[in-house]
């Protein structure tokens, strides 16, 4: 299990004569159990890459720790043996051809599997003897991902690894990952902006905003913590304040005339109980897609709402 | 070596070598070219000695610069995000990674230089034997090759420590190329030589050269660099490891030290200003975008350094001015003084040496560079008695008399005669109206504990007058032999 | 047939369960028929194998499928338990309507009407073939 405990990563800079600290990650705590696929979601600049690099032992947290099966990962060869970070910037590998990349990978993981590497390269039909820098952007990324998967580490961190791949290739790569998980019990953490993809491929997720954890846990649990409600007012129109007074946390509210649409947090029972207190003639609730959860939770934090001046 | 830097069945050295195939080949080519230039710089064509010092300079430059590029690429994880991501994800401790990188540089650069030069020199030795005459000056080539090796070793370890500490490209360029270049580099060598000199009490008994100096200093620098490198965090990529303020202070100290190592002369103001300008320029290059914001702080630092330097310089100037100047000049110009005095050699040596370091001398650094370059191009002569024995006191005096006469007859400035003597007999360098003489005198005086062996070397190019001068010396009954240049 | 709607209102594992139960109800899957391994199904649908595993665990718990080590998963002798996946909600809604005071006749009328409409649609499809 990967345990991230109270991790804070800050960048210090000198501004004039003052020292300024900018926290890329602020007290992040969550865990990735074995055998799960965890999706890392976040707003732009939320710290997803920073978090993944810290988990991979590339950054050292200023406070807190990341442990892999109980061992701190920073500068610990033994712990790093069980985890591999495939970054979003992979130009370092571009000096090799695919065949050379295999030899390179063999050098630094005892668990590296030539057979798996070859199989995946053939499945994706990547040319073997061309320098990787000559391949298309998607192919380059695939090569790096294959390197990571072929290392057969217990934990695999994929940072935006599907970027630049067409839908068919994304599916192929995901199938490769599934094989890996089932055959070798690997756990994967992937970061992506494609929420649909995360909701298909992952069973757990972590939502980050400005370096802080907004949500973490199983996707199914998180999705059903929020609901969309549509209310038709009775004698008076429904307002946001009324919902708040009924004990509901409102993330977003839009009302035209007597019809009000709101996004609230709470399970189905809680929301129904709250609505029951309101003077409405009609009430409907529905769950949200993961993408909607993302958008509205963020709006609730003041992110992503275009200011119309109203 | 591979076994000792293996962890978890990881082969860090092997992957270091694999990852840099292109640059390895380029460096090998560069080293081969340098080795070729090295053996070609001094030899004989149809019996006539040829000497092309510029080949040697190019050989140094090529070998050193290619080494710096190689080192820079090996330590790419200090400044390149993608290299850092790839390398820090490998299950290897920072220390192992560091040693693997050092080992890879050692193999691809240092060992390669030794091997390639050995091959080239070996081939030339065979050629010499086949041809019957000395086409290539083997001894010279060996010494030059060892100097090249020393330079490369030094440049590499300076590049390593710069990268470990700064991770910025500008810093590497400046420190690596600048100090790895002949001029800046020789300065460090000179300082180091003084340092090692004072440690081992060099009195001609210990031959110190560039390679030895760097072999001593390199492990020290690399250990410090290692300590810094290991503490680097992924976040330091492309940045200085410590706070900026710490770096300002450190560079300030370096500049101050450099300024202090110059003696006060009529060129001091030039040195000071150019150093300050240089400091500003480097500072701007390194911190371009932030430079404007942090200007007040930087200015404060510069002003402090300058004031410190001025204070020290004034102090030295005041404390030395007028004390030894005229007295020593007189002492040197009067031959009787230092022959009659029983302790003449010691006092004279002391005075002369002090004089040589006096404010009135030329820039020590600049002239050392010139002298070093000249030493590669000017011939050196050993002057002994007719029977080959070394000079004793009287003969030494006689030699000085010959020199004095010669200089007088050839209208070398009288007031500089003392300088010339000091220069000749204690190694200070000077340039007098474009006339420079070069020869080396080995003399030994005294017995037992007072035995005083001096090998003083002065490098002066006297152009077409050298043969005359040497003839005069021979007429006086001495024997002149052309010697292989060995640096002090 | 199992169709997954990721943005849908129903959890994915529940959709899988319903898909399989639906096939059973339509007679496509009969007892002791083999269903694909969790991993294979996950790859086919492009979803997380844990989710498929969760669905299979639920179905096994409900007695709708059984697994044999090394052989795979098979449809069990379920005795119409599969239907309960759909009827369970229906039952719940009926109770709700009853509690709200809706008369039995209204519910029965809905039942008749929906079945009649569906039958007509089917006939229409057959005629158009």
C-alpha cells in the first residue's frame, strides 16, 4: 500500500529581500491499497504531477512522508524498487531506439520482463529500430508507458500517459494495464484530465485543488455523495438560502422563476430528508456523472465559474 | 567496480554508459584529435627542430572542452527535468548514482585520455625508431599529455561541483568553460601550486606539476560535490541548491579572494573594475529575470566587497610602500654586497623574493600566464661548469656579472637591472621593453643543514639576442645545455 | 448484452449486474453457461477489472452465478433470482405508491398499458422486417 501522510511540498523563492513560500502540496493524506487503480484528478496546477513525483521518490516532501509498504520512499533504493514513475516529460528516453530502451530497462529492474516488453511493442506496432525521437508524439508516450509496465513493479505511476493517444490506442494501453494488474497484482495510479476515462478505468480517485485534497476514496462512494436537485417552488420561489437553511450544502444554484436547479452534497437519503423540509410542489433528484462532480465541486470552491457580473 | 556499485541487481554504471553513447564517441574523437595535436606539437622535421606550441594549446582546449560537455551531459539530472524524472525513478541511492556517474566520466574521459595518448605516443616512439631520428619529441609529449590530463581532471571536477551546487546552465558555462579554459584554469593551478608548495616546503626537492596538483585537489572537490549532490532534491533541478543569499555571499568571497591575490600595482584599478563588471555580468546572466527585482541586494553585496578590498589594499600599500624598495634595489645592484656577506644567499633570497612581490611588479597573474605560455615556447638552458658540476658562489657571482655586463652593454634600463636579476634568480616575471631572456640556473651553496639548492627559473624571450647572451656565458667558461622544460 | 454508460446514474458494477441478469431473463444466458472472466470482460468493456470483480461478487452472493477455480464463472441454477434485480425496485416503488395512497387499480392499469404498448411495438417491428 502506498501511504501518503501529511505531505507538504513547497517552493521557496527570494523576492527582493523576503523569502516567499509557495505550497505546491499542502498536507496531503491518502492511500492507495494494493490491487487498485487510483485516478488523480485536479484543476490545472493543482499539484498532480508534484504529488506523483513525490510518491515516486523524485521530490522530497518538506513535511510528511510517502511510504511504500511501510518503507519511506525518499532516497531508498529498496522502496523505489517497487514503484516506477513514468513522467509526462519523457524526452530523456528519446535518445534510444525501442530495442535499446529494452536493454536500458533491463539494467535497472530485476523484475523487468523482456517478453512483456516485446509483446506490448508488437501489439502497438511500434518500430523497433528507429530512434524514439523520430516517432510521433503518441508513439513516444506509448514507448515510455510500455517501459514502465514491463518493469513489473508493484506500483506504477503514470503521469498523463494517455496524452496524445487516439481513442483506439488508449483502449489498447488500458487493456495492457489490466493484464498487468491481473497477472502481476500491480497497482496503478494515473493522472488525467479526462474524467470519463478515470471513471471507467479507476476504482479509486483523488481530487486535488491548489495543492489540497478535496476528495479521496472509492469513485462510487464519492459520486454518490453529491446530487442534482430540481425543485419547483410552491407559494414562493426556492432560493439558495432556503436550501442552506434546510441543512443542505449547496455547491451551485440556478433559479429561473419558480424552477430551481441546484447541486448539493449529500447522499440520496440526506438530500431527500432536506428537501422534505422545503415548501416545494415538485422535487426531483438525480446522481451526477464524475465529470459533473468535478466541475461543481470546484465551482463550490470558486473555481471555474465565469463571472457574469451578476 | 561494477560490483561495488550495484544495488538490487541494478547496474548503474552500465546504464550510465548506455545512456550516453553519442557523447562518448564524440569525446573519444576529440581526445584522439587532441592526442594527435599533442604529439605533433614538438619534434623534428629533417633534423630541424619544430615547435608549434599552438598545437598544444588547441589540444588542451579540445580535450578540456569536450570533457566539460561530457560531464555536463552525465550530470544532466541537475538541470534537466526529463533526465531527473528518468533517473530518480530508478531504484538506486543518490550516493550510488553519484559514484556511477563519476565512474562513467572517469572511464570515458580520463581513462580514455591516458589510453589514447599512450597509443599515440607509443606509435610515435615506434616511428622514431624506424626513422632513426627523433621525429617526435617523446619526453615532451609525455609531459604535455600529463598536463592535459591534469587540466581535464581539474575541469571535470570543477564542472561537477558547479553542477551539483547550481544546476543552472549559465553557471556551468561560466565556471566550466571559463575556469576550464586555459587562462582561468591556470590561475587556479597557480594558487593551488602555492598552496601545495607551502605544505610540502618545496625547495627544489619535490617536482610538482599540474597533474599531481589536481590529483591531490580533485578528490577533495569531488567529495564536497558529492555531499552537495546527494542533498539535491528533485525540486532543485535547474536551480541553486542553497538559498540565493548563500550564493551571493559565496561568490562575493570568491571575488574578494581573487582581488586580494593581486598585488597592488598601477593596474589594480583596472583589475578591480573589470572584476566588478564581470561580477555584474555573471550575476545578470545567472538571474536574468529576477535580476531587476533583486538589484538592491546585489548592489549592497558588491559595495561591501569593494570596500573590503579597498580597505585591505590600502592597508597593504601603506604598510609596504617605501620600506624595501630602494634598499633592495641597491642591494641587488651592488655585487659586492651579496658576495661579501656570509649570509648573503639567504638574506638576498629573502629580500629579492619580497621585492619580487612588491607593489611595483606587474600583474602577477597575467604575467604568470604569459610566462607559462612562454615557458612552453622558449627554450631553457642549464648553465653548469665546464666539467658539468654545478656552480658555487663565486661562479654564481661571475655569472651574474656576465649578465650585468650584457644588460648594460645592450642598454637595458639600469633601474630595471635589479628587477631583471630578481626576476632571473627568483622566478618573478617581467616584461621589459619587449626584451625577455630565458634561462635557468641551478646552483647549490653551503653544506649540511645550510645547503641551499635553488632552481630558479625565469622566462624571458630575448628573441635574437639569446644566442649572443649564451655565447657570452660560454666565453666566461660555463657550459650551456638546452634543457627540457620542467615547470617549477 | 452489457452496455455501460459511464456518466449514467447507476454505478457501473450495478449496470454489469443488470446486464447479466437481463440476458438471463431474456433467455440468452442459461444455467451453467460460462460467462467471461472478470479480466476479459473488463478489457472488452474498457473498465476497471476491480469493478467487474465487484459485480461478480455481488452476483455470486445473490446466487446468480458461481465460480470454479481454474475454470471460470458460470450461470447458476438461479430459480428466477435474476429477475429480482429488476423486480426489487419495482416492489419498492409499489410500496411507496401504496404508502402515498395510490390505489391498486391505478398501478395495475399502468402495468397493463405498458405491456400492451410494448407488444404493439414488437408487432410493428415484425411487420417492418
